[in-house]
C-alpha cells in the first residue's frame, strides 16, 4: 500500500448504533471517537472510509422474539407499526442532520454526486441519506416529499419483513429469495415516486417477486446496495444469477456485503471468515456485471464482519486483498468508490 484509497460504501448502519446509544452527546462522540461498533470519524479517516449511504433502519420493537426473529431459518420478522417506525426514522434523520451541523465541516450530508465528490476531495465524510424499510412513510407518500426535502436520496422499500409497500425476504439458509408476493399497489406507486424524485431504489432485502416488479416498473438502473452472490453463498438475502443478469441489463450495480453469513458458502456467521471469500464474491460480481457494476456495501454497524477487517479502519486490508488477487489500481478505485459516485450521478444527479 502506497497511499490510502478512499472507500465510498453502499450501506452502513451507523445511525442505528447512534440512535440506540440513547445519548444526547452521541453525535459529538461520533466525531471525536466512539468506542465499539464499526464506524466513527477517527477510525473512518484511518481506514480511508470517505463516506457512503447512511441507512435509517427502523428497528424491531424490543419484545420477546424480536431478536430471535432476526436469525436464520425463521419466519419473517414481524411487521412494525407505522407510529413506531415514524418515531425512530425521524430520530435517526435528526442524528444525521446534527452530525453535519456540529462537525465543523468534517461530515457532509450529500444530496448529489457532485456533493459526494467535493466532500471526498475535501476529506469531509460524505453521507447519503438512505432509508432501509419504508414503514414510516404513509401510503399517500406525503412523508416521502418531506424526507426528500430533508435530503433523502436512496430508499429500500423493505427490510427483511413485510410492510405496506412490499415483502422483505426473511433470513434463511439455504434458501432462494422466492418467498412471498410482489409489491402492493402502494409499493408500485412508491417506486414511481422515487423515479420522479430521483431517489435511488435499493433492492437489497426485497424478495424475488418484488424484485421482478421493480425491474418492470422502474426506469432507473437496478441497484442492490449490500447483497452477495447466491451461487457462492446460498442465503435468501443473496442475488440469484437471473437477478444479476437483470441488474446488468440496466447498467445497474451491486455492493459487496461484508456480513459473514452472506459471504461464507456454509452460511455460518464467523469472525474467522477469510478475505479470500470476499474476493471470490467480487470476482463473480465482476464476471456478471462488468467493471462498472461492482462496489462495496459493508453493512458496518449492522452485521458480523470478518475479524480480518474488524471495523472501518481495516478497509485497507480488503484493498490489499484485491491487489494480491491481481486487480489493477483503476479497477480497485472503481470498486472502492468511483462506481458508486457514477451510479449516484446517474440516479440522483
Ligand atoms: Zn441491510
């Protein structure tokens, strides 16, 4: 490694970690250094993490069974009440905006690809406002307008549970994503509204029928921000060959998920997962999608990642692994950040 290659990443759950810390000073602590989890500003700088899609994920209610329902081979986690989702979604949006306000320029909420580029050049952490699970949004889509005005630029209709718009794919291994029905009428309207507002529609967590519906309806490139290759790890959250083909046909993109349970051929979560399996998924994604269709989608602060990476400061290890696998500098930069910025240019402007 000569110099640090910047990484702009398709998915992290840092806002969830900050929200669940339930601490009024948490934004300042994120900027100064917040131990635990995967991301804070000092570690981001150390690892070359230049930014990414910062997800707002309305968490399940902490009730008996809620956590158990997040494990594999279970039924879909239960649906979330709108009022509950609204409360947590707005709280996390506020955390995102406060991070920018108190950061003295070190953290920027980016509403365009140009803003991401400028932030990366300045060394300000570039955050794109993303929602993972649209439970907070009313079916008249009034809140969508408000969230868009606040900076929302990317939205996944579902997390791995059903809502008013679509059906998320439950966590199962081995299983295909062919579980459950497609989009509701409200879901179809939401996809069209996202197209009109230039909000990216994220397919990660959506089931197969929903994926087909989005492919039919959407006029934007198909994007899965944090999913892996089903042919290598047969988890319901990973993408089948036909899905990769559909993504390629629209000039779309996939971000590599670092979650060990979505990487390993045995589907197990384990810290001893090597970087070689990450490169295997990257190889397969490159083969299926071409050099412009592959990025990273770490799932930092939302998943169990390989010990070899540990947290955001370990990103250079993955860059090294790509170099050792024979990837050239130009390809590594595309995967690390340029492809995401190019995709944002096309979708959000
Ligand atoms: Zn996710």
